[in-house]
């Protein structure tokens, strides 16, 4: 089991680490992130096939995962974070 401080110190949080920290399976983490049911990060599909046949990359945001574990993040907060990130990406693409 990882502590909150150990998670914060990691340069990259893997799916396996997230699963151990949250006490769920790796499959629950990957499917949860892919389907926007687990608000701890983002999934990016590599390829053009269907949702489950291609490979995926995952970005897990440590503070979001810690907040989620402790019940400190809700769907509205996640939506606001994602909207802000989309706005930043639109600006960067110009």
C-alpha cells in the first residue's frame, strides 16, 4: 500500500500503482478512466480501431487520485478541471 506522500513524490503513477493505492483491480482502473467513471486521470487511445482493441496510454494525476480516495472530488469539480484543460489545449494549438 502506498501513502499519499509516496504518491505525490512519484514522477509517474502507473495503472498498477493506482490499483494498489485504491484497492481495486488494474482492469477497474483502466476501464474506469477510459469510460470517465474514475476521475483520477485521462486515457488516450493509440490507433483507429474500436474502444477495446487498440492500445491506450494513461495519465494519472496524483492529487486527483488522492482527493478521489479521500472523497474530496466530485463530478462537478472534475468537469470544471476538464473544461479548463480543454481551454488551455485550444489556446496552445493556435
